[in-house]
C-alpha cells in the first residue's frame, strides 16, 4: 500500500468516527468529491454509493477532509525537515504520525523548527549545556562552584553569573519546547484559566458600549461566542485589555502559579533546600512566566476566537437558511414599495414572473404629504396591472406608508394583500453590477423597489442576487474570518437553491450560478441561449449551451426544471439518468409515464425493490416514486404573514403588557429579535422564549417565524424593547427562566434604519435580564 493510500485511509477512518458512519461511506464520498461531484448532487443522486449521507454530513466531511489533508501535508513537511537535520528517531516519528491536531504537530516540531539564534543556543555553543544538565538533575551541586568551571571569556562567559544565566536559558528553552508538558499545561488552562477583561484607563466614556466588560472575569472555556467577539472587538478598538489568569482559585498575592508545579512534576523535580534548588526554582518560574505563559495566552485566546468565529458563522448560516427557505408568496402580480420621507416612496410593479411592468414615485409622507395624489397613483397601478400583493419595505417610514396603503385600499374598495418585508440588502443589490445589467436605464432607488417586490414573490430567487453577508442576519459578522464566512454562507445558499430547484426558463444568472455544477459563465450562457433561441423545451437541450459539458450536465440536470416541456419528467427532481427507471415502472404496469405522475394511490402500492437494478438501488427508486407522487415539490412552508397592530407605529406607542404579533428577524445565541412594526426590533431573551430551559434559541424559533409576544419593558430614549414569548409573564415581575447569560451587542449587521435592541449588562431591561445579570455578578 502506498503512503498516499495509507494516509487517505487514515483520514477517512477518522472522519467516519467523527460522523459515526462507516469508513466505506466516507471513502466513497471522498472519491466522489475528488472526481468533481458537488455536495448537492452526491446527497441527492448518489445515496447508494455513500450509504445515504445527507448534505449536512457531506458538508462536515468536506470541511474535515480539507483540514486533515492540510494537516497531513504539514506532517510530511515536518518529518522531512527533522529527517534532513538527522534528528528523526523512531519514537519521534511515531509521535508525529499519531498527532491528531495541528497544535500537537507544531508542539512536536518546536525543538527542531529553524529559528534565529536564541540565548539557549548561544549558551550551548559556549559549552554550558553540561552545567545546565548537572544543576537540573543533581540538586546537591553547589551552583556557584560548579559554574566557576565554565568561565571562559573567549566564549563570552565572563563570570559565574553569565554561566548560570546561560545554563538557565538552556533549560528554559527545553521546557518551552517540551510537547508533552505543553499539552499537560494546555489541558489545565483550558479547564481552569480565566479570561480577564479590564477597561483601559481613560477610555470609560469612549467605550461605553463595552461597559459590561470593564471588570469582567470568565472561564475561557465557557465564554460564549457573542461575549468573546465583543471583548476581542473592545481590545481591537483600544478600550479593553485582555489577559489570562492561570490560577483564578489562588488567593490574591500568591507568588507561584500551579503551572509551575505542573512543570516540576513533569520533570520529577522535588524542590527543598538543596544547594541547586534555588536556581532550579528560578528556572521553572522564569520558564513559566517568560516563555510558556505568554505562548499559552496567545494560543488559548486564538483558540477562543476560532471557536467564537465558528459558532458565530453557524448562527449566521442557520439564520440565512431560514430566510432563504422562507415561504414564497408565489407567482402573483406584485407592487413593491420602498418607503421614504423627503425623497418619496419608490414604486415598482412586477408581473407574476417578476418582469418589471411600471415604476413611479409618490410622496404620501412628510414633508410633502401629497396623500390624495399618491393614492390615485397607487390605485391606478393596482387596477391597470391586476396587482394581487403589495410588498412594503420595512425601513424608514414603513409603518406610515403601510397605514397610507391600507387607507387607500379601503377607500378604493380593493382586495389586495399588503405585506411588510425586510429590505436588508436591497440597497446593496440596487447599486450592484448585476442590477445595473438587469436594469441599465432604471434609477438606483427604483431598483430597490423591484427587489422588494420580487423577494415577496420568491425570497430565495431574489436574495441569491445579494452577497449573503449583506442580508443582515449575522452576529459579529465583520469580526470573523471572512474567507471562512463566505465559504460557509455560499454552501448554505447552494444547498437551499438545489433543495428547491430552479426553473431554467425564468431563472436569473445569479440563481442559475448557485445550481450544482454551474459556474457564473455557464449560467450566463444559459440565459444567452434562452434569449437567442427561446425557452428550453427539454433538459437535453441544455447540452447545446456553450461550455455546459457532460460533467456539468450530470451535476445540474436534476436541479433544473422545465415546466410544460416535452417530457413531463423534466419538471421533476428525477434525474435524466434515472428516466429508464420510470419507463420500466410504466411498462411493467402498462401505464403511460404521464399517467404515473400524481397518481398517489397507484404509486403508494409500488415496492421500490421491484424496480432496482445494478445502478439504481432502493433509496433512489424510493425517491423517484415520491417525486412522481408530487413532482417538483417545494420544501418551503406555506405562505403566511404577520399582522401588525393598528396604531402601533413607533417605539413611543408601545406600553408594557401589550400582546402583539411579529416576525422573527434574527436569532442570536442569547435570544431572538422580533419585528413588531415599530422600526425597531425588540429582543426576546433566551430565558423568555418558553417555560422550559433551552440552551439554543433555535430550538424554539427561527428567522421568519410569526410569533406572539408581550411587551415587558420599553426604553424610548435608547430605543430598546424587551419582549417575552411567555404571554403569562407580567411586566416588572421576576420572570426569569433557569438561565444565566448576558448578551452583548451583535454589531455585525449592515447599517439599517431598523437598528436592533440588545441586552447590555445592568442597562438591559426586563425582569429576565436583570435577574440573569444579578445572578452572573454573584
């Protein structure tokens, strides 16, 4: 077996253990990925090969595969470097081969890593290593007397002090480069060390938003992502100083760290009154304080940041998925309204397919207040284009515009549904190259109204045109690794698009780009072909598109839909490669293929095993039968809307005790933000989501959910709203759940008129917040 094959098997075995699946499944998936297959394609159309691994497992597998391969590449580099130095022993090689993390690998490489000449190396060159060994292992040796034997001015050892200093440097470097010792100290610190945050003197007023952390201690292993990122941001802005306290249980003023005891124990050093013990004690103390502690502080804070980033990215990814998979209103003529004050409200009318029909600008709000004229424009557009829906952006003047539209519809006796939709990212789309190509002669502000209308018809199809980071459902999104964030969000968008499927005859280039196997170039080529040759009548016609070769067709065909085409299967998720299975089912039962589709009673009587062959097993045949029952089934929920309370338009209109309906706009680790129609999202703290204990708000709610909330407290001046989903709670009571947590401000969202309210220590409102904070401070 070659080294590469052995390494591949080891990696696959490790991933299999982590995913709790068989190694054969992982091996098969890795082979498919290496052959250029996409995760959506593998998850849906290669279930027999992978043993049914789903898209979530495959995404994790793909991520771990990259990490472990990078680690293996680094392992080989380290082995080669040590081998070239002539220092690679069988024992060291085994330790390096057995290393299970990049951190462990680097620890083992430390003593052999090429570096600038250190004090320890200079001391070794001066012949002081025997002195270091003697004093370290023979405590009865008298340091001064022994050091006198090593004085040599030609080698830079002028006196006994220089000799002892050199010997100390040698041992200190050994301690700092002992991989097993570092692992022992790391485990201790991970369990016990505290992260300490302190305000920089004189920065109290400037750093007011970080006041929760002006004097804050917390176990570094327990710091939740939002607090970690808040403190790191405070440090980056020069407001906070962060340090690591290795011994939080020690009394203040204690001289020695427990980590010094760990060092002594590791080398079986028993300090007493022996002549060399004073020197040995100094070596241990200095090694910890000067070498190891600084290294560990940097490493542990880096690990904390990485954990926080991963968690924050997952929060963003989950919220994004919920938003993308929100219920579409469907193909209905829609009027989009982007509300405004001085510059007016922009109108765009689109037909059922999203095609722009008309635009206009009205001024129903102050300072112009052209209410009658604006009402006539809206009424005429509705009647002329048979508008079914009105989408109103939730930015500035949203509720005023909503009230104006409601009054207009009532007076004109028009039965049109009005929905307030999030306009996060609409301005980003408006100014993008994509929007400019789509609407080259349309004013930027009117493009935003088009986006608002379309995102009500189909949130997924419209939101894919916007950089996921600009959609506004992230937590500290600008503080995390942008490459890691982009990769994770792109994967979410790809999975969502392929789960729903895409109508190839109406999809935009942006939507087609997200289909498995299609690049932006091929997506544009599909649109160009469609423009030049008319609609696609069959999936096979896709093979005529420039640069859409056999591999791309294999990956994308099952996710592209052709409605009312020549072959009814082209409108389903059945892959063209599996059409023979359907033909076999039809022939065996003497039915036409068209007669199978939607024939629920007949399809439920079929046994998948009767139609399997060497290529298509039970999982695929079962999927085909389900798809024939409901071809092109949309996995998204039924369209519903929240009804905002009449007369509640501003924060100042709210009163404690009110029960309102709202839409969950964002979910963070410490609770959920809810849009209740007052231009300011309120916060339901995690302790007020339900009567039972929850560790993750997403157990209870997700972005887009329609919920009932009770107003617990309102701070008009600071625009903060505390809400509860436990409708039996009473304002002013101690309504806490068994949860002690504090929320820090997730400033990662793009600037938006609808700023979020969030808890900040003692300033947070509501009994749940106050109780949790008081408990935390205790």
